[in-house]
C-alpha cells in the first residue's frame, strides 16, 4: 500500500499510475478529492495532523508528499505539512518520496544539475530548501529513506504554472496574453504525467535514496513557441503575446495575493532556465512525453463542456 498526500494534477496522476499497476493507494486530502479507482481509497484528513497521518501511513511501503498549499501561503502552511509527513514516514518505516521544484537552487546559469548546491534567494525557495534539508538530515541520521523529485514549471491538463495561468488559458480562448518573462528564452517544462512516473520510479529504485532527481522535460521551448504550438493543437487563432513588465506585475499583485508572489521568482523567467535530467533518464529509465501530446491533452481538456 502507498500513501499519497495531495490530489493535484501530479498527485492524482501518481495515484492512477500506481493503482493501474495493481497497487493499493490511500490518497489523503482535506476534501477527500482525487480520481475514482477501485484501488484508490480517498481519505479526508488534515495532513498537518501528525497523529492522524501516522495512523493513515501505518503499513505503507512509501508515502508521497505531493501536497501544494496555496501559493501565497507557502511560508505558513508548507513547513507544518512537511514536518507531519516526515514524522509519519519516520514513525511507520515508510519510505518518503517528495515532489519538489527548482526554487531552492536560486538563480543559476547553464543547465541545472541535481548536485548544484541549494542557494535560495526567495522566500518560497528557502521554504522548499528547508523541506529537503530537514528530510535529508533525517535520512543521513538513518531515521528514514528519502528522495526528492524536482520539477520545473508544469504543463498538462489541470497543471498550475505561470504559463497555464497567464498564457495557456488565454491562448485557448483566443484572447491576448501577457507573460512576465522573456518570451524567447529556452525554458524547461514538466509534464505532470512525467513527474508522476519519476516519483514512482524513484520510489522503486534502490539507488534513489538520499538524493534528488530532475523530471525529464517535455520541452525546452520558449514561451512564444510553446504558445504557438498550443494554439495549433487547439485549432485556435495565433497567439497575441506581450511581455508584462515588473511594474505591471506588482500592480496586479496589490489586489491579487497569488500574483503578488511572482515578482520574487522572475529570475526563473527573464533568462534561459534549463534542467539537466540525464541522471534520471539513465538511472531511473524515465523519458519525457512528447510535448505535442501534452499540448493536445491541454487543448482537449479546455474543449470539454463545463460540468
């Protein structure tokens, strides 16, 4: 049995992947949400309740932390959640598999590898770095086996990222879009399904523990190219893109608490930002899904009638 905390796009994909392979999955969320499957047990629980999470994790082979608090509440909500999941893994003997991102590296030049020292320059980057450092310390002390799978910005049906939030929906609707970054800089994009496959592969590989893995990118296309390919996949009009200035972004943030979190992360978008996932491809045998398949999935999701 496996426990997954969080039923966002990646957590749900991970649950389906394990269940389709014949594994029993316990999916823990505040609302009892997640995919319907005969081998997925959806449980309503607060994952920051350590005692309850320990109870739910007993007997599990691995616990996957795929939870994602609201973007504007990371500093207050992520640490207690991470502490509870780590404690549950330690107390029950389950392996601990974390879904992470690249924020902890801080600004970096050239393709980013997993052995790059963590040097966060943002509030959210320090939160993510501390989560990994705490888990790695527990691993080094022999209290638990941990590994982290680090993704870049997400693509796919239900994915949440600056591209899907500020460009993708607008392009699919045939509306103008404004993006707070270099429209022509190469950028690594992570398909949620590939993140799920990397999480499962890391959980099942004996050499994965005590280190991080990068999800192989579905594309390194600049935003302008990605938007054009998404429009083509949806048979939508050609994208009308503009670059949002920092001042414009900050002005929006004065009335939108989520958008207010983006300015400190602009270093990820105003220059090339590419991940090296060669270690994952070689050791875990994970290869990326072709980007046009991912964009077709996004276009098909958009075309579905509203429930």
